[in-house]
C-alpha cells in the first residue's frame, strides 16, 4: 500500500518534472528564437540605413514582427509556468522590458513611418534581452511574486512608460545627429537617412506625452498595492525614492515642453538624459 | 545589319554649331523622311535637344554608314561637313547601344542624372515610330533603353540631391521642416534670386509668404506676383518671428538681421526653428546666429558647397549606372543574336529545299516516267541527305546563340552558305 503510494508519488513527481523540463526547453527555444530574430532585424535595419535598399527594410520589419510574435509566445509560456505575468527574476524583467520596447517600436513605426526608427529601437530591445542572459539567471529582484492585481498593473504600466521613454531617447539621439549635420552644413551622408527635425521633435513630444501618464499610473497602482500589501501608500526607503525622482524628472520635461517652449536640441538632450536617469532609477528600485 | 549612331553633343560641339544642326521637334517627320535615303530605307530616329543632335539608324552595310549620316546633316542644314566633322562621334553595334543607354539614363548629360532627357528621347522615338521610320530593331533598342534608364534611376541615387542653389535650399528646408504647407516664408529683398527660391518653396507647398523690401512698392509688387503680402523692411522686428524660413538677398552693405533680432524672434516663437537662407553678397544676416539653438543659417557659399557635394555623389552613383548598362547591353546583344538565329535557320533550310527541288526536277526529266514508289524513294533520299547534312550545324548554331560567340557562328553560316545573296 505504502509502496504503491510512493510509486504514485514518484510518477507524479516525474511527470511534473517532465512538464517543467518541457516548459524549460520550450522557453529556451523561444527565447533564443526571439533573440535571433532581433539580431537579424538589427542587422537588416543597419544594412538598410547604409544602402537604402527597400528589400532590406522589408526583411528588417519581417524579422522584427516574427521576433515579436515569438517573444510574446515566450512570455505566455512564462506566465503559464509561473502562474502570473511576471516572475521575480532579472531575466524575466529584462525580457519583459525588451518586449515593451518592441511593442512601442512597432506601434511608432506603423504610426510615423519613420523608417530608421528600427535601427535605434530594435538594438535596445536586443540589448535588454542580452543583458538578461548575461546576468546570473537566479538573480532575484526584490519584487515579490506578482500575485496581486495591483502589483501586476503597476509593473506593466511602469514598464510601458519606460519603453515610451526609450522611444524619446532614440528620437532625441536622431535629433541631435540631424541637428549636428545641419549646423555643420553637411546635409548629405548619414543625415540624409534621418527624418526631418520637425517630425523627430514631434515624435519626442508624443512619446513623452504617452510616457508620463503611464509612469504616473504605474506609480499610483504601485502605491495602491503598497497600501494593501504593506499597509501604507508610501514608505520612504531605498527602493522608492528613485521612483519619485524619475517621475519628477519626466514631469519637469513634460511641463517644460508644454508650457515653456523647451524644444529642439535642448529638449532632445534633456529626454536622453532623462531616459538614462530613469533606467538607473529602475535598477535602483528593482535591485534595491 | 548594323545599329549605328552619329551625333554631336555638349561635350565637344560648341552651342553655335548645335543650334545650326538642331531639328525642331514639331517638324521631325520631314527630316526623318529625307534621312531614309541615307539609310537605304533602314530604320532611323532623330534625337535633337539643346545639348545634342543624334541620328540613330539600322543599316544594311556598315561601310560609309557614318559618312552618309554626316552627309545628311550637311545636306539638310546646308552646312559643309568639314565644319562639324571634328566634333562628331560615330558608334556602331555594341557601342551604339551603350551610347543610347547612357544618353537615356542621363549619364551623358551636362548635369548627370537630370530627368528631362528621358522624356525628350521618348518623344523623339514616338515621332519616328508614328512616321513608320522604326522597325523591330530600333523599337527593341529604344524600349529597352527606357527600361534601363528607369532601372538606373531606381537602383542608383543618380537623380537624388539638388544640383542648383535654389533647389538645394528647398531640400534643406525639408530636412528641418516636415511639412512646408503650414510654414511661412519671409523674402527680404525683391531680387531675382530670392524670387526664384521663393517660387521653388511655393511649388513645394509653402502657402504663407511675406515680402520685405526697403522700398515698399517693390515688395508689394513681388508679393502680388507670388500671392504674398508686402511689408516694409523697417518693421522687421514686428514680423520676423512669424517666419519659419527667411530668404534674404538685399543689396545692403551692412547686416540686415542681427543676432539680437533673431534672439528676440526665437523667444516670441517659443524656440520653434528658423531656417535662414542668406544669398546676398555681402551677407545680410549675422553669421553668428548659426550658433544659436534651433537656428540654421546657410549662406551662398554653404549652398554652393552643398551643391558641389551633391554633384560628386551623382558622379559616384553614375559609376553604378555604368555597371548596370554594361550588363544590359550584353543582354540585349544576346537577345538580338537569338532573334537572328531563327530566320537564318529558315533561310538555310529554304535554300537547301530549293536546290533539292531543282536537282530532283532535272533528274526526273532525264529519267523519264518512273513508278511512283521509286520516285518517292528518290525524293526521300534527297530529303534525308539534306536533313542529315544540316542537322549538326543547325544544332550547333542554336547552342552557340545562347553564348557570346553566337554572332561569329551566324556570320560564318551566312558567309559559307552565301545566305545574303
């Protein structure tokens, strides 16, 4: 009797192990496939910039779309494995950030048709994925398991907000390059591949205008979660003050844009600095 | 049969000569008709633009072909051959095709990559075709030339980048502003150059135009021509901030726009960018404003420099165009060769058939009445000899026509069997 029970237990454990193992294999494959697609897409985007052959752009876009679909599949596998959208591992966080960057890129590409956008944003998504691989796989974040609705919402919104800021970073970079070439009276060459200053400035503004509310909501949902989980909306500690600082930075940029006519080169520098500051803030917040 | 071209162009021939040899496009039918006598009725096209006069022909005998085309130019225009002979170039066969492809692709143009030449050649060809002066060979050559030119234009950047100062200014404006339609242009000084630039900007969508001049009358005059608004130059600080693009070309000895003017305008504009185009000498706008954020200043030298860079780019792209043309010429020659194989084979068979019939006729006349089956056997044997004898050369010819050496074989066949007689 006991022997039977033990045997059953072993079998159950084994099938569980097999399930875990197959999940692991699947997610390694999907993970690497997404990585591969993003590498291809980055290369094709850069080749397209160099040669401006339309065919290369189509390949770059195709690779980005396939990569995004695979990436989505990978995250779905993650969710069904871990039972929640997010896992408290660095790898999961970077993979999710990479996914939001790709989402923002594909939406922005479809809306603005700025063809060189991918040359800047896809590498960022790729870099995020690679960073996750480079860090030790079990480096845990101080984020507790995402069983709470509020915490999940908090993190999704905050990540989308930061992806929008990644877009402003790229827009700002392109703006600075174009500005520099125009000021130096060399409108040919690399600058010829970049869109006009006006549309880059507009891109920066809209990305900021989307990013700020997302970040704000991320902050609010985080506070609500904190109220439930920890009894208080806000606790001043090491992991929370970077959040307030970066939110302040972006509010300042947004208000400067909206009311004070901060635009052009200085605005481009500001959003780029803002993105760097915020990325650092996230790391401080998440790694504690 | 040979394709030949004789002509003169901007590269060597002086404009006075090109003028005298010019054929007006409106009356091309008549010279085309007359040219027929010089090409023995062969296909012909006359291309005459302000930069070149060229006669394309498809003629039976190459010898004296070029001389005859020059004679036509001389006879038609009443100018002695000696006068223009030193400037004339004559190409035939492969070189003639290459020349045609280069001309249509704008590689042979005064401004490499200019877009007009394609339309001009198309028109010249259409006139010749309507006048029934062309046939299968020149039709094929010209149609192919148009396709090649299109390829060169899309696969290289030969037609990109402005090569005139006013157009370069428009391209720069488009690097700064996405949509020129909602932009305001301020033209300072009612000169010819500023008017030209303003017209370019208007044709690219600019709708709001201010014209400022020291004498208001002239400003109003130019403004009304360009459907803009005339404003007095003295009031510049009150409207400078409205302008997104400023084109300045006054004859003033001093600066017309100072750094302080621009700074206060920027403040009023909430830092929206301003593009200054200073085409005046001496300059109208303080050169240091280029250092201000969101201000872009190009003077006449800067624009000239941009144009030169663009020309260099076009030259580099032209080299890519040459490579495309080299391949296309080869393809077309191979195609022509293949086209000639079928008629040559038919010709050969027909000739053999004729000999067979003649000889059989003679034989049957000599032998008198023969039983039908013997007659049939003799006829069959004659056919069999012809077929076996011709089989190998025909197969070989068809094989060779796929490769570059095809022409040699074809010529040899025609010579050996005297097919052209």
